[in-house]
């Protein structure tokens, strides 16, 4: 098998740059989807416009609300299961629950949002996903 064919099959064409970094590793580490080393975020949840390391333009990166949906569903299930386990095993007073769970939810929500948002950006880059555009069809009646 030639190296050109292998690069095409593995989606690692050096001219495109796709596939050089695992989108899941880049997402989990919150790194640039192209080089895998530059930080993706400038502040807590704000994606930088360009990568500090490779200069990759991240201004079009838009994971939308996908990350939020995943976090709400997963974190809701984890919190419910953890609260039930704590209540059954320890049976603490209500005020303890009121102290534990907001901190648990807030901390885990921020971390999960960063990871899921970065993973969605990395997957968009990996699959060369762009915003869909509808083409106007020309009719024969004109």
C-alpha cells in the first residue's frame, strides 16, 4: 500500500492537517485541535481566536449548545445517583446536602463544559465540518 493511499485512508493527509491529533485527546486536554499543544481557552469558557502555538484560526469554531446538553444530562444523572448513595449510606442532615451538591454541580459542570466543548471543536476540525449552505436551484421555467 502506498503512503499516499494510507494517508488518505487514515485521514492524515499532511497538506490538510486533519487527523494528526486525536480529537478526544485534544478535547480532554482542552488543547488546539490542529497541533494538540496550544491551549484552546483564553478564559474559563472562551475559545481563543487563534492558537498561540501554531497560529490556527479558531474564530469559526462553534460547538453550539451540544456541550451543554451533554453536561446537563450526564451531570444530572451523576448528581442524582451520588445524592442517593450519600443519603442511603450516610443519611446526613439536609443542610449537609445543601452544602455538598451545589459545589459538586458547579465544579463538575465547569470542568465538563470545558472538556465537552473542546472535544466538539476538535471533532469539527477532525471531520472538516462547516456550516451547511443551501444552494438555490434554478428552475427551467425562468
